[in-house]
C-alpha cells in the first residue's frame, strides 16, 4: 500500500467514525431546522412590510384625496377606509385593522407614530393647504409653479447605485459567522480525535505501521471532509431558505446566495487547512480531557483576530485594514469574503490571498508534523519546545 492510499485509509476511518456520532447528527439536524424555520418567519415579515398601509378616514378631510395621489406618486400602497366615528376608528386601531386614523386635523395612532406614513400624511396636508392658498390668492398655474417648485440644482451621480450591496454584505456577515463556527467545530474534532488516540494509546499501535505525517494528514483530510459536508448541508439549507420567501421583495438575494455559498466553501477549505494542523498540534500535546482548554488557545490566537476584523470590515470594506487583513493568510479566510462582498477587490489581490493561504497551510503542516511526531508517543502533557526537540532532525515523513 503506497503512502497516498494509506492517508486516504486513515481519512476514511476518521470520516466514518465522526459522521456516525450521535452528537454530530443531532447538532446538524438542529442547525438545519433552525435555518429552515426562519423561512415562514421571513416570509411573514416580508409580507407585512410590503402589504398596503390601511388609513382610516372620518368624513372627508381636505387632504384625503391628496394622500392617495401622493402615495401613488411615491409607489406606496395605501388603502383609504371610511370610518363612521372616532370611537369606531379607535376600535379598529386597537384591533390592528388600521395603521392610522385621520379625524379632521388630527392623526391618531395606536402606540407609536410611523415616520414614513406620518410624513406622507403631513405632505398631503401641506399640499392641500398650498392648493387652497393658491386658489385664495388667485395665482395662475405658472405663478404657482414658480413659487412651489423653483429651479433647484440637479443631482448628478457619477457611479450608478449598487442596489445589491446591502444583500451581499448581509449574506457575507452571516456567512463569516457560519464559517468561523465551521472551522472551530472541525478543528475541535481534530483536537479531540488526536488527544483521544494519544490518551488511549491507540496512536502507539497505529504509528507502529504508519509514519506520523501520514496519520496526521489522513486525520486532517477525513475530518475536513466531514466539515465540508456540514458546511455544504448548512449552505444548502440557507439556499432553500431563500426559496421560501418572495425573492422579488429582496432584490439580489436569489442572485448572490449561490456565489456567496461557493466563496465560503472555498475559504473554509483554506482556513481549515491552516488551522486544523494547529488543532492537531494542540491535541498531541495533552493526554487528558481536562487539559484541552489549556492548549486550545493556540489556534484561537489566529482565528479570533481574523473573525473580529471581519466584523469591523463589514462596516468599511474599502479601508486599509480591510485590504491588509484580507491578504494576510492568518486572517484572509475570514476577512476576504466580507471585503469582496462590499468592495471591488482587484483580481491580483484575491489571487495573492489564495496563494499565500496555500503556502502558509503547507508550512504549518510541516511545522505541525514535527511537533506531532515528537509528542504523540509521550504519555504526559508536553510543551511545544520539548516536542520540537524530541522530533530530532527533519527527515522524510
């Protein structure tokens, strides 16, 4: 059996062991149900946001007709409902049948004033008052227009607005949280798997037949495949979620969800390739469950700064911090998806970030392999320095 076959044999063993775990299956089911459960909630919220605002009118306020005209001009759906009396209108307000009640010069609300609807009512009332003043003063149409609509500077936009920016940034923000969780959970699986094999002395039996680097590489690939499956299932659930809602009500959601999921999967692979070997190194240093927390900070030193920078970058994706952090390998997997969603990233910067991440993953694998080799056969907690020295001179793995 050649080296590559051996590595994939180890990977298959770890994959099959973890995927049958009850904890893994239950956690996956819970996360899928949580994501898919948002579908009806989002659909109801979108329906409520896009439904017609119902305005009750007592009698015929002078601005009732202007209200409908203003709403039509602005593309706002308004339904004007005649109400027999103030008490009947207040009952309809408390029952949720009306958004606002117009009674003479009063606008009556149930709990809070809707800024947009109130502005529409005030605009209609102002327009009606102006029309009455024009009629009273006997102004001609030209005189009225020059008074009400004087020549104002025109606004010129050099760059067309990006209507999909908010959707892309929202997807990227949500995606980086999922990405961080996926890398950490997969890394924890690697750490615990290595620690369990060392504490149970299974590693001693396996290493009698395999080289340390073969065992380490197989474990990283096997659990990485499991993490990729997990991320793909969650991404598929998210995509299914977008199918449950009215995509026309959220411009760009259907267009960008697929590419964003693909980008997150790619950066998961790169981030996992870098950090999984650090988790494996941490697991090889301890033999007891109680000591796991004392070494789990090793990979988190790189993961947490990148995660927090990504949250900051979502507010200003074109800043210097965003540019640098999206290229530096230690933070690129978290920052680049967010930056690419909110800004035009030059192709050379994107390619450089990917290339540096691959090189860094390889160098970390070599360094972690040496520590792994020097610590796996020790029966007590080991320091990184001692494991490095115990591995001896570098030799083919």
